[in-house]
């Protein structure tokens, strides 16, 4: 087993492995990196010898990356990305408190809670650029895993152990109705009440949809997903037009309240809830600006 003190890998070596994997050619990688091919070959041999693993299968005509090589390249990409982010953050801070924070968020948070937090953050960090990547739960997790985003705001369901999590709130699900719908007279709506209704839903591969379908199956119900959309805002427009109803997490209701053509009722028997929280890679060292944003999210979430 390799001991930690033996892992003497440089950024140049990580970049060399990553570049060969991208081009599938030692020659092309050597030209790109502006080194000779023998030097590049020796670099790969040293890394493989240190790891005790073959990263590439080499023949006279081709270079194929091994499964171990794919895993190592993914690690190299994250490390190099973190180094670039750190160096850029340091340079921007020295140049006048400039930087960036990249957040991946599920749509219900990006459209409701996050704008107010971003506005408060900008008051103390006016020169920091915020990049918000909206998507479904799976997209958020993939952005974090690949190193695209600093941290994510999503549901804390089945989070892999490579991530750290901070629970922020519990969100209960509601039924979104068009004004004048027969269920609007109810103080609460049960799952049996909606079985005969046409639903406007998120795609079947979204985490929210899978949770809804799982509860329905467990209770012996069949739901009619008559219209599928990819955004909560689009979903609300369809419900407001009277083409169906929707099951939405609590976080999406603030946007719905702005429309006089919509109303919402708690979904009961059984209640459905999910824990919303902050997720980040354990191996990722947050930049100064990302750390400040994380502090603000944890501080302001409940109040907002």
C-alpha cells in the first residue's frame, strides 16, 4: 500500500496524464504540452510506478485508457480545477476583492430562496460574480462531483459519502391547483383525491418525480402524468391554464403565490417531505468567497 508521504505527484504530472487521456495520443499530448515524447513517456511511467497501476494500454498504433486511468484522470481534473480556482481567487483578492462563486441548485431553491441570499451577499461582496446552475437533483450532484460548482443546494436523499451535507430545512409537498378547482374547497388534499386528476409533472428521471411515484406505488395508487415539463415555472403556467394539477415541494410555493390564478393545499395521507440542504465535496477546499457565501446561506436560510 502506498503511504501518504510517498505520494509525490506534481501538477505537471497530473496535467500530463489528463492531456494524454483527452487526446488519446502521446504525440498529440507532447505537442500540446510542449515537451518531447520520451519525456512524456517517462512521466507516465513514473506515475504508474508510484501508483502501482497501469493508466494506459499502449501499442504501436493506439493508446487506450484503463479503468484505473479513468478514475485517476477524474481525480486529476478535480485537483487541477481546485488549484486553478484557488490561484484565481488569490489573484483576484489581491487585485481588489474580485472573485466568483459557482452554485448548483435545484430549481425550487434557485427561483425562491437563493435570490434574496444573493442580494445580501452582493451588499458585502459587490465585485464577486455569482454563477447559478439550475437543474434537477441529479444535475446538481454531477456538477459537484465533477468540480464544476463550489457547492450545491439540493435534497439530502441518498447522498454519497464523498460529500459533506448541512441540513437546512424540511420541505413538505403541496398540491398546486388552478383557481376554482373542485379540490380548492378542501383544507388539505389526500393522495386518493388526486388519483383521478391529470397531473403536470417533472420528467420521470427527476428525483422529485421518482419520490412522488414511489409513494403512489407504495399506497397502491396510479397517477396520471398527462403533461411533462422541465421547469417549475412552466409547470405553474400549465396549472394556471387549467390543464391539470401538480405536486410540488414547499419551496416552489412562493413563486406560485404571485399568481392570482393558482392556489395550493397541503398533501396529506400520507404526508411527503424531503430535507433540503447544502452539499459539497469533502475533498474540495472552498475559496474565500465561496466560504463566505456558505456562511451566509446557513445564517439566512430559515429567516428567508
